C-alpha cells in the first residue's frame, strides 16, 4: 500500500464521516480536535493541521509511516505526539480521538478532580466504554512533555483528559474511540449538572458486578 486510495479508502471515509458528526454536534469547535487511525501495515492516517473536523477531505488526510514521517497528504496536526503516546503504550489501540469538548474541558479544571479517576462511577456505560479516565496536568500547546506525561501512565488508561485542554481517547476501532470520547463528554456533562446535589453513584457492589459480567479491567485505584 502506498500513496492514496489503495486499500484505505473506507478508513478515510470513516474518519471524515465521524469528524463531521462530532463537529456538527458541537463536540469540538473551529479547527480544534483531531483523529488518527493505525492501518494494518503500521502506518497512520491523521487529520491535517488547521483542518476543521467538519470539513475534512478524504484525499488530503495525512498518511504517516510508523516513525511519523509524512508519506502523502497535507501536513498532519501538530498534536500527533498525543496520539503517538497512546499508540506507544497501548499496543491494541487502532484509533485515537482528541477533542476540545466543552464539558470535559470544564471538568478538567475542577479542584476536586482525582487524577486517577476524573469522574466518579456514574453510569454503567461510562465504565464500560471509558473505564477510568486519568488527568494529565496542563502543558503549553506543542510542549513535548505532554506526550511523556501520557507515556508515564504506562498504557493503563485508554481515556486521558488533558487539563485546560480536552480528552484524548484510544479504541480498538475508530467507532469505539469516538463512542468512548462521546461517553466521557456526556458523563462530564452529567457530573456538572449534578455537582453539589449529593447524587447516588454506582456502589462498589454494582461496579464489581459490571467488572465480572463484562470482563472490565479498571486500573487499580490506590487510595
Ligand atoms: Zn488539542
């Protein structure tokens, strides 16, 4: 496989379709957000720099080799290191989605956030799609230290929230990564709606039942 259109046409269409859907629902504004998919040959398709997810052109997506060098298409998003860090530590990951989604960004700034679980166990679907979500501290855009911070999580989290910035979520498929990012955003929204109202979250017994029934692997939570 080389250059455009040889075997990756469906993936290109899927990236553009999911990107448009996310953009049109207000889940990432302007030219924010980016999507990547790891292909069978170890190369990557990535959304280009300064591209709105609402108006992607399948033929202009950036194709990168396994080392991150541009093979074809436009220059890739400057946020490639966020994606690479997750692929680096999660060998099963086939897609990564990064958004600047409002409620997740709001959540990332709250003082009570646990960096090992940014959200309490609110719904079964949050636990099933996202597991726990880790918080990575604020870094200036383009600072390579953010990739090191993600690598420091050692692949234990498929779902990471960058403080004052937004979520980065890996999945076994593009669809899984998109749905998990949406689940994180909607759960962050629920949390903000319920904040201060003393809501009932899932009990340890209810979580244990989900873990057993669906074979979830939640990161060990030491405190
Ligand atoms: Zn970003």
